[in-house]
C-alpha cells in the first residue's frame, strides 16, 4: 500500500486534532477528528475500518481533506431541505380563514382536502392532503371527530340503546 505524502507535518496535524476533540461539542465532527487522529497516530486504515464500521476509503478521504483543506473540512454541511411554499403572512391568513366558518368558503368542514383546495384557490399553491393535515397541526388545530352515538360523559341509556338497535329482517 502506498504511503501518503503529506503537505503538512502529520505530528502537527495530530496535536491540532487532539485539541479539537477536547474543545468540541459537535459529535459527528469530533468522531471524524478522532478517526483521523488514530490514523495519524499510526493505526492502519484497514484495522480502524474493521473496528469503527466506516470504510477504509472514507477514513483515508478524511485524512486527505484535513491535509489539504484543514480540520474544518470535516464538519457536516448544513442540509437546507425543501423551501417552504407558503409565507408567514399566508399562513397567518390561512389560520384566520380556518378559524372561521368553512361554509363562508364553500366547504362543509375544514379537513385536508378542503384546505388543499382552499390554498390552491387563494394562493395558487398546490399542497397535498397530508401536507395540509400537517399544516393544520402546525397552526395549532387538532382533529376532532364527531361522536357517532350519544355521549359517554352524559349517559342517556335509553338514547344509547335506541341508537344501538338494529332492525332485523326475518
């Protein structure tokens, strides 16, 4: 196996790495620095890969990054994710609309499909039903289902029995 020709002194990199592990709270970064420290300290990539679960190529790429770009190159990059489709003002307006009677907007109830249609009609933004259900939760609303039989809190045994009865055809 070829020996790496370092740009910087490996012992100096090792001492910097040890200092970073002591002073850092970023777990992923500290783990990577520790792995590079072990490699710089003389452990073989093959042996370390067997013990830590990372591949030899990954470990050696970390050493290369540190040598060429410094220790900060081992930090995880921020994942931005998909941008929001509705602005804060649109969400505030939507919360105001959902707080009012759904009949004012041509719906019987506010649910995922009705909110999706309302957003499309109002803001010309397409959101799926599940995204709208999550939006309800984000706006502070909860799903309330109607009771299908007389209330258990205020029992009216006759009403419950009448509700439960089924007609049998003989």
